[in-house]
C-alpha cells in the first residue's frame, strides 16, 4: 500500500493522504489517532476485495453498492456499524446562499488510498443513528496510473465518466519508458539466445541492452557510485516508481456518460465489473435516434444528446484494448495484494494450545503455522530458528500435535535442554509467536515470487505494539528484523509503537548507510516515521524526516523522546 487518507472517519474530520514507506512507524500519545489510521487502512483493503455484495436487482435499478464495517472475512476491525465509524463533531459545510460559515454533523465519509499503480476513492454515506453494518457507496473513482486512465461512477446522480490521463511528471514518464524498453530488450535477447540465432544478431541486441543499462545507471545513480555486480536494473526502476507518488494528473480527454449496467459484465467484484461495464457501454449500439417528439426544442436537445453519446461510444471503442488491460491489471492486483494484521495480544503461559479456542491468538498462530506445513530445513523454518537465536529466545523448536486438536511448543536451548514455550519468559513467548506468524505469512506469499506485480503489490504487514513484554535491547532489534524481511522478502510494514528503543535503532541503521545526500537517502531509506499530534486537528500527523546522520529534522511531541531525559534531570 502506497498511500492512505480519509475524511469524516472516527476522530478525524480530515486526515490528509499519507505516503507509506517500506517500513512505516507510527508514534504518538494514547488516543492520538494511530489506531484510527490502521482501522481505515484495513477497512479499505477488505472492502476493495469484498465489494461484490450487490445483487442483480438493485444494481440494475442503480442501487448503491455497500461498504461494510463488519467485514470480518480477513480482519475484525471492531467498528461494526456506520454510526460508530462516522465523525462525531460538526464540520464546515458549503452554503451558496449565505456568506456565513455553517457547520453540521457529517453523514458521508471519504476514503482515498493507493495500491501499486491504482488509486481508489470511495464516498460512503448512511444514517448517523442506528445499527446498520453497511454504508451506501455514493461515488467510486478508480485511477489506473499504469495505463493512464480513470473511471468515475456516481451512484447518486446515475452518471459515469471515463478520462484519459496525461502525467504532470516527466520523471514518471521516463521511468515507465525506461522500464518498458529495458524489459522488452532483455526478453528479445533471451529469445535470440534460446533460438540459437547468429552471433551478430545476439551481439547487436546485447549492445542495445548494455546501452539501456547505461541510461538506467545515469538515471538512478546520478552520483556515479560504484554499483554491485548483481545490480538489478528492473528492480532499481521499480524502486524509483514506488518512491514516486504523484497525486495529480492532467486530463487529456473526458467523457460524461449515463450510468448503465450490463448483465454480461458481472464477474464477482464490483470494481472489476465497473471497468468491464465501460467496455460494454462502448460496444453496445445504444438506443435508437429520437423520433416522434413534436416540440422542436425538445427534439433538438434529444438529438444533440443522442449524437453526443454516439460519438462517445465510438471514441471509447478505440480505447477497448487499454480498458481491457486496465481490467486485467486490477484483477491481478486484487488477487495478489493482501494485508496481514498482527494485533496487540496478551501472552499467556498455557502449555497446551487448543485449536478450537478462536479467542486464543497464540493457539491460532501455532495452528496456522502447522497448517502451512513448514518443515524443518525449509527456509521459513530456518528463518524462525535464526531469529530465535538472535533475539535470545532459544536455539531450536518443535511443535507437537496432540490428536490434531491441540499443540505443545517445545523450545530447545543451546545446551540441548528442552522446555515448554510456556515456561519461558513473557517476552520470549511474545517473540516466538511473532516469528511463527511471520514465517506463516512468508509461506503464504511464496507463490507470489512468480507474479510480475510482486514488488509493487508485496505483502503489507501491520503490527500493533510489537514491543510488549520485551527487554529494551530486544525492542531495538525489532528494527533489524523488519529491515531483514523488507530486503529479503519485499515485505512492507506499518508498525504502531511506543518504543523509543525501536525508533532509536532505525536512526542507527539509517546513519550506518552513509547516504551521500538527502536525495539519495529519500530514494533508498526504507524507514519512515510519523508523529501523531493528538492536539492538532488540522494537522493530525507530521513526518519526522531522517537526516543523513540518522537524526530527525523535526521533533517529537512531549512525552516520548524527552520523557527519559526529564527524569534524568530530576535525578541530577
């Protein structure tokens, strides 16, 4: 996930769109809004996949799709109803008939988020009072920045729009062109080599690839630093694209169309169907030309509208290939993208983990690990044992099944002594469960290695307060763990934390990279830290902004970094 923003959701009237890094750390006081951001993020992703709950009856009567607040298929967000989700304070409203500023309680919220090359907007309205678990979606926007097209649908006014976009950034255009040309040249070279073509053809194509690699080096490495031998040119360009988050595009052409739906376009997900609906609209001949209208003015207006729609259908038909590509890319995104949520949970010292206990997070984590069939010697198993040793949990482990209905977890120490996980300290239990859950996620995403969009749609893991029960040194080592998973497995993280030690370690890791300048650091530093200021409603968060020496350009609010210093002053 690249960005997230919203209006009139929970405590925030306005939450400006936030850029998410590879490892995003959220810091702030209690009740400052960190959990609200996480809930919004989970709701957006779940509804992105779930938005197929319309029926043929209501959609053909232009009924609004549903946005669910009890979408528990993947994540229990614990909001349940629209009335609990809507912002509970008056917000300014526009009154064209008065110069006075008016306020009223909102009844509509907006979510804006970007995943890969797609940017989505959902407007959701409903009743402020009541127990409705859904809201009505009044407006949807799907902006496909890969194919430079945009689809907008208003279910309130029964209108849909198709736009062809033009980028406002020459840099983004260059990234895409270089990526396309280089990938095509590499594929052609491999094809020539496989076919056993003559040496001259292979040599000519090799020179073309080398020339493109030189251009890519000049683009991504302007300071002419020495590149590693295994430098991945495609990956470097993908990283450049991930770092580019333009929010505005020019519109080169725009079509205002009546909202119509076609039975043949219902495939299961509303967003995919919407794009298919535009395709079908273009292919459908539409209504016949108006006739039998006696009033000349009415006839003229009807004929003008008929000709406008006819011309729009003809133009859109020329866009069919682009729209089909857009539809396929969206399908691939929905199939490949998933968010994992590791909630804050209490460690317990049960010796037996019963799979039937759905409320026992530890039992469900162990059960998930077993179901993933991760065996000793496999890389996910080795990941767990390696980090057990680094974090001081133990040397090895075994999960022992009890009639397939419960499990014991045994921890082996370096001296070969074995104890139940329950007999280790609370911190070790917490860490072991985190490692087992992460290993299970890595196994689940293993098939994604063959998906072309993997780097743009890699797994995003949200972790809530991972520092619970942990010694300060181990809290700092969490930064090493997240960085390792980001580099080795392309995992992205959003971490809610109160740990000064975790934040301090990220500063150390940034300083050790010895970035030459801020530009190089911004392109390559995976860490982003945001501070949530619970007192500032107009600016609810701000980035801390790393400097090349590891320090921050901005300061945390009171009660975080300064708390230990103040106590030291009191002692002195």
